[in-house]
C-alpha cells in the first residue's frame, strides 16, 4: 500500500476503465452511503428505497429522494470529476476512457465526461412508473411532491436503481463490453465494488491482463488479489496525481 502514486502513461492503454464510488463526490460536499456521516445511517431503506415501496407508494419514494436531489443541486464536480473529464479529452482517437460509476449524482457528466455508464442511474433523470416516458430533471426546481407522467398520468419516479431492483440491461452490457478490452482498470472512492456486478469488475479486468489499481481512503476489506496496486488517501488528491493532471478547473 502506498500514498505516492507516479503518473500513469495513459497513451499505453487503448481501453481505460475507471470505477467510481461515493468517495469521489465527498470533496464536492456529498456524503458517502455508509460509514461516518453516511446517507443510509439511521435510515430504514426498506421503508423508503425499495422496489416494493415503489409499487405500493411511489409518492413516498419520490419524497424521500427529493431531499437528496436538493442536496445534489447545490454541489459542483470535484477534482476527481474534472481530472477524468480532462484525461478523456486528451486521448488519441484510438483510445477510450470509460467511467463506470456507482453514483447517482450526475457529476461526471456535469464535469464534461462523455463516456459514462451510470450503473445505478441518475437523480438528474426521472421516468414514469408505467410507460416509457422519461425526462431530464432540473434539480434546482425539481418538485418535492411526486409529479404525474404527462403521457399516461401515472406517478413519476427517480431514474435510479432501488434496492431489490436489477441494473438496466444497457448499463450492464456497456460495462461488460468495456471490460473485455480493458488495459487499465482503476477503482477510486469505492470499497472495491462489494455490490454486484461491480464486485466482479476487478476480477474480470485482472483475468483479461489489465493493470488494476485501487484508490481509496480505506484499504480493501477483505483484501483482494485482483488489485495489483493500492494507494490510500483522498481520491481528489491521488487520482489527479495518477493521471498526471493538476490545476484543472471547470
């Protein structure tokens, strides 16, 4: 385990994958999900954030996430988000940098990243609970009361993956496709992906011969043999160092 990463020569890798978790948004002012000050601490998710609650009371789910949306509306991308967008912008035409994010705050897109797979959806989108209608949300003016779908009048819902729901087919397919060609895999601001399917990403990257790196405040628990390098520290400090990017502004 180290705290002093040397810059990576990104030009050596045709497919780069970055898995991001809640730790990359801490510097933006958003809490992590678990641990000290975590979003889910003291919250019975079975009462507010499951597929079962959505079926029985969509307005309850909408109201619960309205507070989170209001918080997300007030923050800006962190140094991690900005560094990743900048790194993507300077790749050669035959290269790709794909972000697989477990976050629902939409900050990667706000920072300018183009190739982002939002594994758990985004609070910046809503969709109908019945039909195929979906829309982007202006978080600053997103209603606290559950709106009706303009197409079929059913209740709307945040376009995120609730507990007991499965990932979208498109998100899982995009992640698998990128991993098949991965040459460099970095997990940053996350426990390493304890939740499926992110828990299998490092193994898949390692199996394919990729260089695998773990960046987080805390070490992996339990330790994983699939990460070749481990750097402990703040994501907003270490990741820009790894990417060789400093003083990037929005």
